[in-house]
């Protein structure tokens, strides 16, 4: 009898935790990642977008506590116009992201700290080309038309994920075509309306 009561309490506790943790699907048609990269020694910046395949924000009560996202690497676009087709082909091939072999990148938020009601510090694991590394970035939350909008900007060193083409850290001498190791990201995540 005692065992049955204990099992009932454990079951009720588990149900309470599940209910308290709310997973909210993102709207992949509105959410977007903007990227930018450049050469080291010339004013030769390229920028574009990549889309989310799916994702959720996780809330405990009214506070954001985590999130998981998959990024569709086949959706890479160059939007500065001049080199679109050739540059996208190069970004997708083995020199950069090897999209045929690694079509999905992932980001999983592991810790969320509020500095105030709208500004967050997020610890996350970013997986590119099957390599997972921790990153930390700042994000801002707001509510708009029954949706949660999260925006963030951060920079990564691409060589941590084995994206090494024309990297200054691997070249014996720096050349005009040396590419910066830094990739800038501007992320907008919008949840589906309640």
C-alpha cells in the first residue's frame, strides 16, 4: 500500500513538472538567421541568411529556461547580390560547411540567466559539421502580437567547428584573400501565436 501511495506521488510530481515546462514552437516562416563574413585585408564583406528547420523555446512558468533549434544548412543564401550563386556553392561545399554531409546545424540552450525582465545571458551548445562547442551570448525578449520575439547577436570563430578554408590560423603567410575566422550572426526567433 505504501509503495502504491509513493508511486502516485511520484507520478503527480512528474506531471506537475511537465505542465510547468511549456515548449513553444517557433514560426520558421518568420524566424531567421543573418550571417556576415569578410576578408582580412580588404573591404570585401559578404552577408546573407540561413533558415531554421524547426525549434522550440522552453518556458518554466513565465520565464524562458531553454530552447532547441535545428538550422537547415541547405537554405544558405548570399544577399549582398554580387556573388550569390558561386559563393553559395562554395559555402555549401567541403571547403566550408559540407552541407551534403552535414545538412543540419543545431543550437541547444543549456542555461538562461536574466539580467532584467527582457535581457538574458544564454549559455548554449552549437553544433556545426557534427562538432559541438559551447558559446555564450546576450539576447533580448519582447512580446508582439501574441508571440515571443527573441533577438540576439554573436560572433563565432569558425575554426572551432573545423571550417578552416583560407584561415589565418592555418596559412603560413597572410594573403589578400585570407578570410576572417569570425562569422557574425544576427538571430531573430519568433514563436507561433498563442
